[in-house]
């Protein structure tokens, strides 16, 4: 994970524990076949994709909680 992406996502989700959980859930979704909501390119890891999606406001906690239920 790039520190820059973590910083950007932390501005949107300042609670580190919540941010970690959001990234983990989103990475699981991406591994299960969900399409990325951003065009990050081939060389970007799934955790970085999740962080960028959060930083850009494409993912919110309530969406991840609904998918987990």
C-alpha cells in the first residue's frame, strides 16, 4: 500500500480502525470478482484500489456493511 493513498483515504475516514476494516472488506469483494469503481491500471494492488475508491468517495461504510450482511 502506498502511504500517499493511505493519507488521502484518512482524510475521508479519519478513524484508522474503521479505515482498515473498510479496506479489508473491499479487498475481499474485489477478490470475489467485484469490479473496481476506479480506473487504477494493472499494476495497482487491490488494497491500493480500495484506498483510492475510499479517498474518491466511491465507497462508503454503509455500502460495505450491506454487502457483508
